[in-house]
C-alpha cells in the first residue's frame, strides 16, 4: 500500500475488466455522474457503485456530491505503482528482443 492510506491494493482494484473500463471512462472525462457511468454498462447502479467503491478504496477514484447526485473523477497517481512494477520488468523484454534481433541477423548471414 502507498502513502495514500489505501484500503485496497491497486493491482487488485484493476484486476477486473469492469473496473478497468471505469478507469478508462473516468480518464476520458473530467468528472462523470453515477447515472452516466451506469448507462455505459449492462448492469445496475448498485453493481457499478460496488466497483467504484473498490476503486475508491484503492485511491483511484474520488467522488463529490453535487445536490442529489454523486460525481466521480479519476485519481491516476496510484497507477504509478503499476507503472513502476511494469517498468522494472520491461528490461527483460528489451533484452530478449535484442537477443532475438541478433539471432535473426545471424541466420540471415
């Protein structure tokens, strides 16, 4: 867990395709009301709210009340943990791709 006092692991939060889609929708807009998010899925408001709660617990989503409606926005900073993790392993891909390229060049000769 990071300094955000997250209740849930970021990796766990993004493991579900519905939550990844919610993150994408929130990334494409400044702020979205719950009813507009719900309209993007073939599930009820309660199910979407549960997914948003998991994202909130991971620090990925912020919400605010405006009158009777709740609006949500993305807080992408916890995604840095995932970016850092992937970046660490990217050196292995780079090394393997370099080796493959060398092997292919040797076979051409």
